[in-house]
């Protein structure tokens, strides 16, 4: 056995890859010394395309019309409602890849065959983000010549299905915890009978607060305000129960409004609540959402952020509960790009990516105190979040190291997760054990963001960059276009990079191409804002030169006003820095720190055990961290 192994190893090293042997497993990791070039980005984009078809064709051949593929046994399984979940979740990825034939066939099949009058009890959250979002984004692509993917035979069938499905979920909102007639929804609903008699009254914050984009779109497409109203009531109901320090807990009783799980964090059970506050503002221009987002974001950065990590704290006292990185947190740097807060995003992404590099995947939980995989949270179920943030940060900075990170993550997926008929969950990131499951979000999000990343690197040629609209991505990665019908945002307040940490309303930017008045320089330009919502992020050339907070700023081009401004070339400041100053070196130097009592002026982080906590994630006997500087990865 030894000789052939060595031969393979030498051969693979020539190809730029390393093979690592353990007792029972062989891990193949590529190492690359060169940064990804535009030419290589093209090849990687094509590799991702092939990856999509390996999984999509595997699903269509072996699992369709079941919900999801079991990629090892090559069978189907019904995991949500038994209505071709993976096909619906994949629709806009097919369109993005320009696959007119499969997109058309799929839209036609769904229009003819899908029905929701079935006696199934389904998750309101998952059904909304995967099915409703998938149907709505595909409807908007299939019905519009401007997308280049109009389906000639299409006559609004997907929109009808979406409306039917949403009406079947409305009974879930019949609770008293909102700000108006409806409230925070039950977690699940039966598509025929409404809420089951014994349905749990406990739901997660993300579950109740991540419905506004899809339901709001539906209202604007059907001219029926009910969908937008009920989901906004739910958000307001959650926010009305925030703590005095503007944190929300993880689980809440939809009848009493009592928090049943008081851990505040940016990951599990809460993550997309924050995401939809900002995105609902960006998509709909509803200013209430940006006010809430600003308060919520400020509190998160004050109480949860321990540069570069995020921890979970008690929502009332801010006492530290879990010093844990959970993989769902990895969407946050991407959200920060949208919010215009780039510097912490760069550092946090580097820290999260260091966990990926260590294991080849991110485990569901990584304990920041023990610096090891959290017991019971060893799996990597093909999640997109870190890739999503990598895409956003590359889009914002054009720093090639994000392409390099994408190449690493693609290699991990190819060598660790690819299996017979698709891509497999990894049940243990330390031993790379494959499991017979492939979540639909792998095709809706993970592959989509990877493809978009490399397409950007190659010189973008896709609907999002070159199409007729700006798009907001739903939390499931679905494309929600800012068409005039949907987006009622007043132009003067429409910008990505909307968030302003301070009350300083100056915009400082060095973006080239902005028309200047005589005497102005690129590096210091002050714009006045017409109203409180047009507070502008303040960027200095030293901090984040590639991003603009765009507002009512005379002289901006349409492109600058409506999107993230690309750096004309790679981030000059980053290039100028010495290697030790560059953000990615956090990964290399392994000298990350967790400061658990960072300038929290009123509330100290103290050792704390909340007796109401359910689903404990820190194993008994493990030390929780007190308020002191803790060095992580030192010397590793
Ligand atoms: C997806 O369904 C969505 O991104 C959701 O917001 C979080 N979980 C998965 C991906 O990990």
C-alpha cells in the first residue's frame, strides 16, 4: 500500500495539491502559491458550473419530484412538503447560468404540476424562504423580456402558486403578539387545516422575522397588502420585545410574547432577522426597517462583537453565555458589506475563514474557549454563508485573496463533499465523513455564490451585474429585483452602504469618476443629506476605499447610485500594507484575540448560566470565558 500512496502524493504535488493520510481517510487539499488570475477565475467558474450540474442532474435523475436528493444512495426524500423543493430552489440558479432550456422546462413543469392543497404541516420560515422565494424570483425572470430568460409559454402560473401558498400560511400569523391585528407567526402551519391544535407556540426570532422580503414582494405583485402587513407586524412584534439594550433573544412564545431562550447572537435562530431588516429597507424603501436595523446593528456590534469574533450573551444583562463561532454567523460580513461597515467585515471573514482552513470546512460550532470543534456540532451541511460573505467582500474590495479563498473552498467541496450522485453533507469536519443528504440550499446558495464570485473574477457576465435591475438576494440566495413595481425606494435614499455608525453625515470617499466641483478633491467630499434616513457611511481612503455609501449625491452616475462601487483596481491600500498588516494574515498568523469585555461601558460580561436556556451547546465542565483578553490560536 505504501508505495502507490507515495507515488500518488508526488504526482498530486506536481499538480499543486497535497494528499494527507490519516488512519482511515485520505484528504486531498490543494495548495496554491499563485493568486487566482482572470483566466483561472474563468476555469473555476466553469468548474462550479459542472459542480452544479453534477448535483442538479443527480437530483433530477434520482430524486425529482421528491424534495431533496440523497446523494450517496441516489434516492429522493421528502423533507419539506413533498413538492420538488430542490427544483424550485434551483430555478434562479438555472437562469443565472443562462440555461434557458432547463429553466423553461422547469418553470413549465412546476406551472402544470405543483399543488399546495395538500395535508402537510410545514415550516413557515423554510417554506417562505425556499418555496415562496424560489417561485417569486423565477416568476420575475420568466415573465420579463428584460432578463433575457423570458419563457414564451409562461402566463403567471408561478405567481398564482406563490399567492396560493402564502394564503395557506396566513393562519400562522393569527396570534396576539404583533403591533396590529396579527402577530409573530407560529413556526409551522398545515397547508389545508391551518395551525395544528398541538402546534408549539415557541418560534425562533429568525423564523418569525425573516418573512418580509418574500411576503412584501407578493403584496406588491398582487396588489394585496395583507402579506406585507402580517410580516411587518411580526417584525414589529419581535422588536417591541427587545431588551433595554436593544438585543433580541433566540426563541419567543408567539402568544405570550415571553422570550423562552434569551441568548442574543448573530447566528443560530436569529441571523436572518438582522439580514431582513436591512434588506427590507433596501428593497422596499420602508424607512422603519432602517431605523430598527441601525439600533439593532449598533447593539450587536457593542455587545456581541469581540473583534473579530461574535459571541452570544444574555439579551438583558449582556453577560457572556457562549464563546462560540457557529457557522450560520458567517453571513454577517456579507451583510456588513451591504451596510457599508467594511473593516470589521474583513477581519471577521478572515477569522471565520481560518476555521475553514483548519478543517477544510466550517463545523456547525467551533468553541472559542477550547479552540476545538464544539461537541455535537461537528457537521458541515454544505452551508453557503462563508462563501456568500467571500463573494460580497470580493465585490466590495476586489482584493484577489477572496478569489483565493473561494478557490480553497471549492477545492474542499470537490475533494471532500462530492459523492456519487451529488454533494454530501459532512457529518464530521475532522474526519471528513460523508453523509447521505444534500440540502436544497446547496444549489440555491452555495453553488450560486461560488459561481458569482468567480464570474466577478473573470469579468462579470451575468444577470445581476449586467441585467436591467439591481437585485437583493433573499436569505436563501433568491434574486429579488428592484423593479419599479416592487421597489418603491425613493432614489435619493437608495444606496448600498446605507448604514452610518456615527451620526456624522459626511461622505468621504476616493471613488474615481465622481464629478467634483472645482476645488474638491477625491479624498474629502462632503454631501448634504435631505433627511435623517440618508445618513451616509463615512469612509476614509485608508479604511475602505472600494466602497461608497451612496446617497443623494450630485454627480453620481446611475451605476454608482444604485450599487456597490467596484474598486477600479485591487485595493491599493491593502496592496501597500506589509504582509503582517493584511487582513488575510489573521488566518496565517493565527494570532486572533477574543476580548470579551471590550469597552462595554455599562454591562460587564460575567460568567453566566441562564437557567432558561434550551438546547445547551456548551458541554458541561467546559470553561466559559470571563472578561479578559484571551488569545486564540496563539502558536498554533
Ligand atoms: C438557508 O436556508 C438560509 O440561508 C437560511 O437563512 C439559513 N440556513 C440556510 C443555509 O445555511
